[in-house]
């Protein structure tokens, strides 16, 4: 599963950040990691714009970023189970 598939208010843990293998893609992967999107970090989708692109993501407990759907598709995640009601 990747971050672009996570529903609003959904929480997950980053498993890894992919690149398309080009120099530009590798640089963009590094940029995402510099914003905190790296293995082991928690993420939560806060809201999505109409049409689903872009959307706002909380990384860890304090950082909030806006990210395009195509960029979020590069972030592999493991979805956290919902708490029992």
C-alpha cells in the first residue's frame, strides 16, 4: 500500500520511499525523506482537496506537509489497525 491510497484520518507507518531510478527521482526521494517521510515514521492524512489532489499529511507528531497524489504514491506504508470502538 502507498500513502496516496490512505483514507482521510487514516494512520500508517512508512515502510520506505521509492524512486523512479532517475537522478531527478533520486533527488526527489531525498527531498521527501528530508521532510520526514522516512522508514519507521508515522503518517496521518489530515484532509484531501476536492478531487483528492493535493492533500495534507502529518508526519510524526508535529510536521504537516502538502503533497501531490503522484508524490504520495512513492511512499510505501503499512496501515495501522483502527482502535477498537
